[in-house]
C-alpha cells in the first residue's frame, strides 16, 4: 500500500509532498490497476498542485488544508484562463473532476468537492471539432507506418493501421482478438469490435459491426503477422497492457509527433471523416462539406451510422470527430 504514515497525518498519511500524495492515493483507490485513468487524474492533479504553489495560489503543501473555498478559488482561476482563450472548457472541467477524484482518494470521503465542475466554471464544454483531423491523407499514414517499422516498432505500426482503417480506439486496437476478427472478415465480410471497449459495451448485447474493405484486410493481416507468439493481440504473454504501453508505445509517440500526428485518436477522427464522405458523398463538415445544409436527414443518418461504428451511445458525440451540424 502507498500509505506511508498515519491516516490523520500530513496529506492524510500519503507523505510530505502534495504532488506525491495525490497519485499514491489514486493508485490505492484503483487497486494498482486502471493505469490510464490514474495517469490522467495524476497529470491533472499536478496542474492543481502547481497552482497551489504559485503566487496566485494558497501556497500550501498539505491536502488537509484544502477546503471547498480553496477549490472554488481554483475554479475561478481556471475560469479566467478559459476566458482568455488559453484553456479549453473541457480541459478545465476535466481538471476540476480529477481534483474531486483525487481528494476523495486522499480523504476517504467526498466531503471536499467541487459539486458541479460545469456550474463552477459557469461554462458549457463544446466538443465540436473545429480543425480537420490529422491522418486523413493515406500517404502520410503510409509514411508513419514505414517510419515505425524502420524503428522496429512493428506492433505500433499495426495499431496505427488498425486505428486508421477501422476507427477503433487505441486500447481496442491493442487488445483486438485478431484470430476472431480474421475469421469474421473471411466468413461474414464484417468484424465485430468487442475487446478493450469502453463503458461496458462489449459482448453479444452490444454488437459493433464494421464492414471490411481491402484496407481493413491488409491491416488485420499485418497485425497477425507482427502479433507476439502465443498471443491473440498486440500484447505478449510475458507482458501486461501497462508494460506494453509504457515500454513499447511510449517511445514510439516521438515518431508520430515528428510526422505531424498528435496521437492515435486523430486516426480515429480521420476514419470518421472518411466514412461520412462514403455515406453522404459529401466531405465532412470539418473539411468544408455542406451536406447538412443540402440534406439534413442524410447528414443525421450518416452521424448515426458513424456513432454505431465508433462505439458511442450518443449521435452528438460524432461532432467531436467530423464537425458540427451547421
């Protein structure tokens, strides 16, 4: 356990430094698992700690001194940054939510919280994509895949190909049951995304079918080729998902950034834009398409189809991939 002192001691027993205490308490809360979630909350907690230590903050280093008034001051600080245009509303809300979660982990209760991050900021988040996603150009994707292969990052190259050709999430690409998907592609001409999904949507009760084309077949074939021996996915039997992400994928991100790709999520958005054009015969709104103005019903049908293929339960989420309905 990460608890290093008495529960009623400095930082509720999690050490002398606020920056150390938060992540340790989160690790305890999540039982050493949920690496990505803990990492996200920890990174946002560090932003809060930086504010606490700044001239604008309260200058504290002990979580026992954090109360609702202090959190309200932090919300006001974030609100000012958002109004200046230096921070997205969604980022500010996520930071407040992570402070809530971390404080609950430290205290063992939910007494000191920002009751509603959106109300505290007095702003509604807008997740409508305004800029075209990276990775839409097939030539750029080929260059990225070639560069990854050149650096010996064959598994990461396979993940990139799967993400771009199918629109699946990074975790879904890593944990995809490749033999099953290949069987489905051969016998049915479509694949059902079930492994590594979010929100409890896996299983027969939540089918998520994607029609197979030559790009998906090629991506699956390459993924099978580079999959570690004895594994059905990208993770070797001797390593954990966390180890794979840290040891293999982490260094490979530099290759992506060097070729103007922020991350794998951009490939998912590029897939969504491509599917929108295939369905409507119009470019995606974020690419300058005007389908919504011409045929609003067709635009909605395309968004509903893309929502199903991406594994979302709400059609409005698609706007964060392809742009809004204008």
